[in-house]
């Protein structure tokens, strides 16, 4: 907008021009604010994906003296119950000035815990064979400290598998650790083959976890990209409070969900709004409200229409009220709580039954109509959460391992990955020590004539 100042002849014309300029300034300020908001990262974007120059400087925290406050009882590491070695330290001269010293005036004790030098233990096993008069064949006693035809023991196998599939260490780093700390040498191919053999042994445990997932009362599900032989596959995670069940498939469709959970799931399935979970029939479903909040915020950065602002404000207020009601469930009696829950559904129906012109409002209304009975399940049932955070936490270790190991090079490797990740992650959720638990399990399996071994895992 331009004006010829020489043609202004009266005060009224000058006031009109000033008013127009002020109006244009306000319009430009609003446009600048909108563009700045569009440049801000999405709230779900990891901090590592934000360029350093775009991150706000954090305020320095006030320096706090370490330790507990004055007058409070101190805290220190407990004295070890078992002491393996005793040492006494004496001095003949002063370490500062070199003056000769007489008898000690007092003694103090210091406890130091350390890792001793590790040397591989090599055992020669002489196995006697016998002729069984009943079976009419030669038999021999079972060796339970290693898998059949294996040159490395169970502890070696389980520790290296735990480091790779539970802690996310690469095979190369595990080999470096074995050489430098344990003085043992093994190739990456040898480790991979041993892990595949271990996965075959633990398949009964893995199948049991799959059955536990199908029988779970509340199950969370999520999926992420994976690579097998350089091709795009998908890693699926099905988890509850005491189990984590992973499968790796070449599909992200609903057929995988039906393969794992069956045509009818008798529990509550918690997931995001991904369409693969739509085809499954379940006793109840809960869609992730946090994903919905993120989308409302993301769309609000680009859409400033009055219709969208009014819609997202009502929808956000509805779910915030639902979250508060679920949080204060114990404060209400049964009848009052049911009445308040029914009001939430009435508000939701009023919101999604209206006519609209905004394309984003239409899209969200269509989604809310489709999932009308799947967004407030957490209000009706106390054991259900409003988000899918559990599945995302369980899938995060797999994402970290994906960055380190670049996934799998074969279908058998993908199967090994799914089995061992499921077993180790479930043992962690059950507060079981993985090495001791699986050592006992495999030894029982080797000496048992049954194909499966009863186990309380994820019970």
C-alpha cells in the first residue's frame, strides 16, 4: 500500500491514511506470528531432530550443594556382606615430608568393590556311552552346561544374546568386549548362528507369550519400520504390564493384527488411530488421546479459521474433562460417575453431529464418528489408560537397536530378533534375572523328555 504524501491536502485525509496504515501493520504482525508458529517444530519431534541453532537456551539452574541438607541423616553405600580379600596398608615414612613414622595411632577401614580379571574357563567333558537293553541302542548322559554340539557354554551364549537383543549392543562391540575383558575370541558370524540356535530353543517361551498376549485383558499395540534383507518390513509390538511380544512381518496391514490376536479379541486393545486396527473385532478399544492432541496442535499452526478454532477448543475441552473425571474416579459414587460419563458422550455426539465447511473439521468429525465408541473407553474402565504410551516405550528399545544394527539381513535373523527381544524384554518387565532364569529353563529343557517346559513367565 503506497500513498503520495504531496497530494494530502487536509487533516481528515491524513487521519484516514494513518488508520489504513495502522490496520495494515496489525495484519502484517498477525501474519508474522503465524509464519513463526509454522517454523516451530511439532511437539512430537525428538529433540535430536531439531537443529542446534533452533533450540532455546535453557536457564541455568541454581547451584545446589550435593548431598542431603544439614541436620539430615546421610546416605552411603551399604557395607558388603561378604568380603573376599583382606589387605592391610602400613607406612614407614610420611608420604608428605618423608619423616619416619612410629606405631599407628588409629585404624580405619575402606571397602572397595571391583571386577577381577576374567579368564575363560575351558572344561573337558568325558561322556560315557552305555548300551540300553530296553531301547537296544547306545545312550549317554545329558550335558546341560551347553547346547548340543556347541563349543561355548550357556552363560556365554545368554550373556552375549542379552547384550545384543536387550541392551542394543552391536555384534562388533560385543566381540571387542569379549576380547578385551573376557580374553575370548569369536566371529560375528559365529555369534549370529549361536543366537539363532538359542532362539529355536526359546521358541516355546515365545509361543507362550503370544498366547498370553491373546489372553490379555488390556493390550497395547504399536508398529514401526524395519529392514530385512534391505527391504522394508515392519516390527509390531503387543504389550501389557508384564509381557512384550514382538513380531516382524513384511506387511503393515490388518492381517498381521488378526494373525496375532485372532478374528475376535476378548480384551481392550489400546492403539493409535492407524487403520490396521479397525478391522479387528475386540471387546473394547481405546484410541490414543495424546495422538489426537498432537494433531490438534499441529493443525492449529496452519488453520486459523473461526470454525476450526471453535471446534478444536470444544474437542480439547471435552477430552480434558474426560481425563480429569477418570483421574478423580474414586471421588464419585457409582451413579454420579455414570451420569458424568453419559454427559461426556452427549457432548461428543453434539460435536460430531453438526454441519461444517472447514476441511480439517470435516476430517476430524469423520474420524470421531468412526471411533465414537473407542475414545472414551478409559473413562468407563479403570484399568485402561487414555494413551498408547506403554507400547511406545516398549518399541523404543527396538528403534535404538535399529539405528545401531541396521536391522536384519535374513528372515531367519528377523525371527531370531523377534523371539529373543520378546523373551528378554518380558523377563525385564517381570523383574526376573535373565541369565539365571534362562539357564535354569534351558537345563530343564535339555534333561526333560517333553518338548515344552512349564514356566511361570508372564503369568
